[in-house]
């Protein structure tokens, strides 16, 4: 079963704009992580937010977590063409490691 | 360089011919997992291992086997591949705590004809 469900499934924006992706999850988590995947390649970890945190920043990335709503959002500010990729949220629960959603395909147009 | 190495990167095989996809990590990680990625379905966990000789089923284990005889290696075995196992496969590892990031291999694109 998928832990995370991303919304939207696809997002197309102009370079310089901000991109916001949302994630909802089903069960209790210890942390929620966001990953990036360039076409057909391995996933790369972007940022992790723990269940007792509400917001976290890393460079142009801002992640929020609302455990009461079981949701998270990833904001990429001042997007670049190189940000074009698929973005996945993944919940980390008990011993099952990470359970991924189906991803958001972000396209940043130059 | 810290990395997870999968081999082969691409594989075309015929139905029923046993195959093994290897995975090796050099970070001394306890946790290792296998995922398959299919369009519209995201990544689904096949099997995971919490340490040497400890393995458990993920969400889609049918048709797959794994072993963890050494800490660094976690091969994925398809005893009798079928066309519905055509997919992109990823191996991942992380440290003992499941609270940390996972490191992924570059993927193995498998086609079963």
C-alpha cells in the first residue's frame, strides 16, 4: 500500500516561479522525506522532516508537515529548468523503511 | 564515494529463465530494500532487510526472492520471471535508524519477453 499520495500528478511552471507539491499519507510516521528523480535514474534524497517538526528549510526548498491532517508540502522557490524531475514523498514508519507515493512530475519551462 | 551499485543496468530475458540482480553498498548500512517502479504506481517495496540474515516481505513480494548473507550485498532473485515483472528496479540502503535518508542505486531496467 502506498504511504504517500502526491498532488498534483503533474505541474508545469515557468522558470523563476515557485512550485508547490502536496503529499497526503495514511498511517503514523516517524518522519516524512522528499526525493527527486531525474528521468529513469535513481532517487536522490532532498529533505527530511521529523514528526515533531512543522517546517524545515534547505536552500530553495521548504517543507511543511501537518500530522493532524497527515499532509506535507514541498515548496521549491525560484525554480530553474534543472529542477525538472519527478518528486516523491515517502513516509518512514516502523521497520518498513520508506513507503512512497506515485510522485509529481514537475516541468520547469525556460 | 558512498554509493549503492546495482548490476546489470539493463536486462532483457525470456519468461522462466532465472536471473539475479545484484546490489552492493559501501556505507556499512544495516537496512537494504528492493523496490519496483511502474508508471502511475510510484515505487513499491518488494523486500527489505534489517540486517544480515534478516529479510521480510514488502508490498509486492510475489515472484521474488532475496538473501542477505553479507551486510553489503542484497541480491534480488527472480526464479521464474514473467512478463508482469517487466519494470524498473531500485535497490536502496540506509543506516540502522529508519529515521534517515535512503541511498538509491541507479536502477535496473528489466524486460521479460
